[in-house]
DNA sequence: CAGTATCCTTAAAGATACTG
DNA sequence: CAGTATCTTTAAGGATACTG
């Protein structure tokens, strides 16, 4: 045991990348472009927490989405490593979707955006 | 003093809003729409940390931006309460921009997105 | 200096129909 | 069930010129 009170198996030094205004903006924009499709966020919030849903489940719980858009957004989320797609070879076909481990980590990041939005009221009390 | 070990001047209970997948998605999308203009993020990252810049300063430090786009994005950021605009009545005109207190709070939220992006490598080591 | 005003281009999304 | 394929609409952004 070390002499500190810290967790013995503390994570590595957590060296952060260095950013300029430009590179920070570029990297945040990259995140946005991963997430900003018309239906991506609803899809993600339905999958957060380890949920596994079929194409038809998503179709049912997201009102207003078309098959074209659902498929398109899922393809992009999959290509970007945020969502995982599993095809079960059977008839009729069964395909389901879940978050990747990295995708799941999005949750706290989006939550801090929500916290920021909630903060607005406190600053707008005139 | 209370019988707990908590900080005496602890912040209010911090009751969080309750979200469904749909409302969470809507609220995050609202954040995105505040931030997703073509040049907004570069502008913000140049203003973070209390910096105060003139229109022409921003024009100089953001390569490629046109006056039209700079003015447009600034107008929206101002209308959304993220940036503050001050007009000094003098000739030639002098206008400067800074973050609002609420806008400044964006910094940690965007930082957690950057952290998420940095995480990607750790998960993609195959 | 700090902007507007116009015109043009182009991607994203919607509607709809079809299929292994 | 789980998708594609087409066609059309629309809004964001770029280029360029002008102004109090």
C-alpha cells in the first residue's frame, strides 16, 4: 500500500491532448458530426444502459422515423463505432443493435451537456 | 454543524430533471442547435476563458471566415445568450464580444466530449 | 470598422414505392 | 422482418458586392 489515500489501482496519469482553439473546435465538431443526424440521439438514448433492440423495436419506439432514415442513421452509427449490429441468420431475419463499449461512454458526456442546458435557468433569472 | 461529514455550505440538492429517451434526445439536440453552426465552435474556443475580442480580431484569427458568416454566427450566439456583444459608440465603431457567464459554463461540457473522443483510441486497440 | 444584401450551390432529410 | 431505391424539398453555407 502506498502512503497516499488514493486508490491503489488508480488509472494512468491521464495525459490530455493539448488543444488550440482551432483543434479543440475541430475535435468537438467531429463529435457533433458523429451525433448530429436527425434521429441519432433518440436512437442512442434508447440503447444506452446496455439495452439491445431489434430494428423493428426501434421503429416502434421512435415515432415518426421512416425505415430509410432508421437504417441510414444506424449504418452511420455502426460505421463510426458507436453502435454494434448483430445479424442472426434465421428466417424471418433478426437484427439487433446495442451500444459499443466506447459508445456507452458517451452517456456522461451528453449528460454534462444536459446539465449545462439545465443551468440556463439559474443564469436567466433576471 | 450537522452530524454528517458533508460540506457545511454544500450546494442545493441538485435535483436533476427527469428524462425519457425522447426528452433527453430533444434537449441534447437543442444544445447542438445552439452550437452547430459552421463557425460557432471556433468562435467560442477563441472567447473561452474570459477573452474579449473585437469583430476584426475574430476575423483575423479565424482563417477562412467571411464577414457575413462571422456576423451571422455571432448574432445567433448572442440571441441564444451564449455570447455578449458590446457596442462602444465611437468612430470608427468598436464592437467587442465575450462569453456570458452561462456560455462560459459550456467549457466543461465540451471538454467531456473531447475526453470521449480521446477515449476512442483505447477502445480501438485491436 | 463592422457590418448588410443578393444570388447560388449543395447536402440532409422527407415521401413513397419496392424486395430478399 | 429488415431493409433499398428514387425523387423531391429545404435550409445552411459560400461568393461577392455594397454601406453607415
